């Protein structure tokens, strides 16, 4: 047998040890390389690999938590939000698309063909219906359980906006899209304030795109809450009154559109703002986009005679005219070759400035406007807020159009003096009239009253903001008394409410032909703007009827009666007591008048006439009543009839003069 030497044995041992050492070194190197690779992957490649995993295994989605609420001034809810379920489908796991579509169709009110089309998109996630009503989601949840559709159907929670009063103040509130973005009105202008928190979530799926831990879809917790709620200056009851009146106007006079605003003249808070046509923001997509427009801030039109209140203010302030100044009305004037005539197409003869305002006589205002001149006319128009946006917290506001006085010709001055060839918005008109109601002080209009934090504390409150003193207070008092005569005795008498002093101005303007230039024959904008009670104005009312489809299109005939309805209802709602006793509510001191109304009709000798009871009548009404009876009138004072001689019921001969004392 072979023999081994010590040298051979030592050599073998050395070789074995060398191999072991080499293996150890290789193992160490391997571990070092693995460690380096691990460090490389965990540090250098971490973000890249994480993004790759997320791309392959995650389905990203966003959850919009509820928006802040919108309230009226009395904290009545106008817009609220709640979490609702949205339905999705996983097309990769739909075994029988047709059966699924047929089962779902009646529950989500969607044609089977539409459901099939969405399933055909493929992938692991496709929306079927978002922001479902509870009844719909409950029905679908029952279907999923009964037919084991849990592998291909699921819900995700999203915020949905509700408007509990439906179309009430819709054009003010606006609406919200499916991605929780405010698209119009307050919802748009205050979107950044009331928008709910946006939470980004991830749905993990397996290699077959099946959801893992799908319960995360319905358990989204906010990480904080920055949304706020908004309280408007709107009064829901006054808004309802105003919208009801507009609805009546739409039925009676069939205008293409209508607008009404109610404002507090002392603070310039908007108490009501309505437009017709309107819509239900809960289902805004079912209405034409023209119904979404808030015409109170975006409708630009020639104001016609309502602008004459501003012209009168300028003329009185600049002492161009006094109330009792006498004018001779020729019926028409020729200015730069253009004929300007009165609305009556005739002459009023010799009249005072007071009568010019009462009857809205164009020739008188043209004469006064030319006396003012371009510079002063446009200066006062701007003092009353025209030609510039008011800055109200609503989208889409227009600024209107005024002349550059340096470029005005005589005809420009003449037409601007009667409210033509300039353009205004309804909000500007009611703001200007509010300045007259507020002792000549122009206020900045606003519709946001308070912004609240989530805990109910006040984040921001809008304070009344004075813009400027448009005219002096003594001038304003004179102007107010003249505008009161417009309602009590002039063309705005259909806005009058027995027992109350109301001041205002009517307006009738031809519509501009934006295509061919000039004016559209037979198309008009009728309006009335006034305030009450004159003694202490609480609110200003503006009514505008755009293109009424009736023969009688004058503002005093169709807009003033709608304003009357609004005035009457608000007087009752605000419990504003009448300041002028009516015939049915005479003061105890007027025992003679009261007795006359209660006593039976006296026996009147043949050929004689019983004097009528004129208590509470305006000068115009009293004159008409006596004229119809062939009696004369002697007028003392102004306002409404307080006393009369002879007393009511007294037999008198025809053409006897009845002396009537009128008082404010």
C-alpha cells in the first residue's frame, strides 16, 4: 500500500485550509456585496422602486370631504354637504357584462348600453355613477350581496352638495361640479374658503388588479379641517317674496327675463336678489346655461328714466334747477338733427321741475342735462357708482358704460340725461337709489355677512363700508320729496301702498340692437326702483322686466305693480307700521271723518251732490274723484288728504269748490 510522507500530509492540510479561507473570503465578499446592494436599494433606488411598486399595485384616487355650509342672515340653510357613495366597476373581473348591466340599470337609472360601454373600457377601475342618493346606493349594496358582485363592484365615498330650498336664490348660490369645484355664484367666488379638505388615497391591488383591503374606500378620516361656512346677507323670506313677485310678472307680462333686488340702504346689504329664468342647482345640468346667469350683476342695459333720479340729484346739487322752476314743454326737441320727444308723444305745456320729475318729461331733463354739461353729468354719474364695478362678492359682475366727457357731443349729453346711450347693471341702479335713501351717502354693496370657522367662531365679518357722500343731505331731502311725488301723484303710482310713503322712479328704455346698431323696434326694458318708508328707509326695491311681450310696456304700468307687491309683503313681514292712516284706519282725532264713514249715506236733494270722503287720497286721486262728480278742488299742502271742507256727506251744488288740506 502507498505510503504518505509528512510533507504530503502537510500539503493536503494547507490546501484544505486555503480552500476554506477562500470560501470564507467569498462568503464575506458576498455578504459585503449583498449589504452594499441592500444599502443601494434602500437608499439610492428606494424612491424609484417605490414609485414602480405603487404604479404596478396602487390605484390612486382623491376624496373630497364635505364643503362648508351657506346660510342666510337668519342662519337658515341654503347649501349643505354630506358624504355619499359613488359606484365603480372592475371590468377585469366582470364575468357576464350583459347580466350585470341588466341588473344594475333600473337601480342606478342608467341604460344597460351605457353600462356595457363603460365596462368595455377595461382595466381595474371605471366609474359607473358618482354621488348616488342613499336609496340608490342601498339598492346596489343589496344587489351586490345577493348576486355576489363584490369582486367587480364597489363604492367610494364622496362629498355631495345639496340645496334644500331648490331654486330659491339659485342664481346667487351657484352650484358645484362632481369634483367639488364651485362653478358659479357664491360657490365659485368663495370656493377657496368653503371647499372641503382634499384627501389623496391609494387602493392596493394584486397581480390580477383585484382590490386589497377595499374597506379603506369607506373609511376616510380627515387630517384636519380648514373649511369654513358662509353667512349671507340674504333674508330667505324676503328672497321668497321677491321670487314670487317675479314669477307673477313672468306669467302676467311674459318678459324674456326679469330681475329684482332688495337692498338695505343704510348698510348696502343685499336682502334679496333674484333672476328669471332660473334653475334648480341640485340638477343644474338639466337647464340651459342661460338660466344660470345672475342678471342682477351681469345684465347691462340702458336704464331709461330711472337714471333721471341721478340727473335730478346733480341738477339740484349744482343749483341748476329748483323744484318750483317753471319750464315750457314743447313736446319734443331737435338736438344735432335728432328728435327727442316725450313718452306721451305730446306736450305737457307749462310745468314746474317737480312736474317734470313726476311725469318723467324728457324735454325737461334734456334741458337740465344740457345745463349741467358733459363734465358735471358724468361726474355725478360716477359719484353714484356708475361706470365701475361695485366689487360685490359675486362672479360675473359687469361695470357698465359711461361716456368720456371730453368726447361727448350735445346729443350725447341729451340722451344720457334721459338714461339712453349709457349702460348700467341692475346692482348699480339699486345702489345709486340706496344712496338717495341713505341721505346722499353711497355705500359699497355686499352679500357676505359673516364667515365662520369650523368650530363656529367668527373668522371674518363684513362691516358696512361708506364709499362717498354723493350729494349733500339738504339736497337729498329735496330730491326724496320729489321722488315721493312720483309714487304718490306721478307715473309710479301703481307702486304705492296705502298707509306708507314710498319714493321712487320708473323707467322705460328701448333695447339696443347689438347686431345692426340702433334700437330694436318694439322691444323695451321696463323698470321701477324705489325705497320705503320715506321717513326712515328700511329697504330699496328694484324690478326690471326685460322685453315684456305685452302692448303696455311702460315701467310705471308693469314694473311698478310688481314692486308694489314686494313692498306690501315686506311691510307685513318686517312689521313696519303704516305712517299714514287709511280710510279704514283713521286716527281718533279725526272724529268728523270717522263719523262720515260710519253714518248711512245722507239723503241728497235733487240737483245736489254729496261730498265724497277724500281722507288718505293723493292729490291726483282726489282731483279725479271730484272731477267725476263735477266738483272743483282747492289744494293746500302736499301728500295725502288730511281734512276737507265741506265735510264728507255734505250736499253741495255742482261745481262747488271742495278745499282739501294735504299733509305728508
